C-alpha cells in the first residue's frame, strides 16, 4: 500500500461545522452547565477541539462513558489527570448506572456556588439547566433517553431562542435540554482517527479497515498481549501481520480455496475489539496532565 493511501481520512464538512457551532452557541445561552460526554477508552481523541472556546466560563462536567469497555486503571488515571478546580470528571456505564442520580449529584456539586447565592438572597433555588454535548457515538442519546424516560417534555418559552427548545424536567433540581449538542472530533490528527475508528465512533464505509485493524492489533500486542492470547488462544509473534494470520487461522477465516481470509479476520478483530470481547482496553494511555 502506498504511504499516502494509508492516511486515515475522515471527511467532516466545514459547512456543517460552522452551523453546528452557531447552534451550539445559541443553546449554550440557555443552560447553566454543560455535561461533556467522552468515551472513556479514548478521552483525548473523543474530545472536541473547540469546546473550551465554545463553553468559555460556563461550568462543565466531563462524563467518561463506556467505562465497562475501558481499562479501569487507565480510566482512573485519566480522571485524575483531567480533573481540576474548574472541571469535574466522572466515569460511568451509561447503560447500567443510575444516571439520574449521577447527573443530579454532579450538577449540585458543580453549581454549588450558584445554588448558595440564590439561597443567600432568600430565593428558592430553581432547577439547574443542563445540556449534553459531545462527538458522535459517545452515548449522548442513550444518556438523555435514560434520564428522560417517561418524563414529559416542556416546550420552552424563554426569550432569545428562535426555535423552541424542548426541556425535560428530570426532578425538582434538574432540567435537561432534550437534544444533545453534537460536535466533531479532532479529525485532522491521524492517531486520533485511528482511535476513533477502533472504538467504533466512525462508520466503517469511510475507513481503511486494514490500517485500523493493524493499529489495534499492534496496540494490544504492546499493552494488552494477554488479552490476545486469552481471546484467540494463539502464540504471539513480534510481527503484527503474522498475528493477524494466526487469528485468521484460529478462527477458521478461510476462503473457498482454503487460503486464509485476512479480510475476514480484519473485520472480526475490529468487531470484537469494539464490542469489548478482546477485554477492557483503553486505546489511549494517560501520561498525566491531560485536558
Ligand atoms: N457498553 C456501553 N455502551 C454504551 C454506553 N453508552 C452508550 N453506549 C452505546 O454506544 C452506542 C452509541 O450511543 P449513542 O447514545 O447513540 O451515542 P450518541 O451518538 O452520542 O448519541 C450505542 O450502541 C449505545 O448503546 C456505555 O456506557 N457502555
Ligand atoms: Mg445521538
């Protein structure tokens, strides 16, 4: 394969980005705080490069999702390195954890001084308005659907919005904007592209699957070799392509003429890695001082 063909090229459209950015700014005016979802397996790659600028001083919490698929030790390191005085970081399994409780608790903590100020003025603290944002596939809709389940949505009549926004009253303390803010990842970085691809954030049709597979396999050989041995019952070679062949053989990926079907093994490995079947893997290591 030519070197330039190996580039992971992810096509996001600049026109859509400008529009997305504008829409986000409009919505941001309406909320008290933002919950930024990122994939716990790739806390750097699943970050939006412009979010800091978009949010500015608006209080924020970072929710690392899919912890059930991530390496718990790495997740802990990521939490410690991203968290600071202004940004609270929590990690959860959006499918299983009590997300209403988690969101309520974190919003109270992040908005503590705001709540305090209202109390001091003798006002009954109103519900905190939050908005869920993040790049595609980090679990935004799953989160909204879970906390909004069976809750009636109320159409906002607040000034300043051209289109009526739907709010969901979660409980007396919390109101949620019912549509997430969809952002784009740092797609111009090849390493980021590979991380997004191996974790399943990008559609396969636009991906060089062989590169994605070899990246994932290579990464596992380096950091999670036992996972490969356990999953595929193979002896590991130093050579990534050879290991792919061994996986193909172990799994009976064969063409009609009995020759190993590497194509099939590529798809198999990517699918199993994404599904967490190769074990709990964080595709980005934390080296401290992250954002
Ligand atoms: N294992 C696991 N899967 C999750 C979690 N959160 C979301 N998902 C899955 O990830 C996929 C993308 O979720 P979705 O809510 O559509 O992401 P969105 O694009 O950000 O709205 C879906 O298949 C969800 O079931 C999680 O915490 N753990
Ligand atoms: Mg969605």
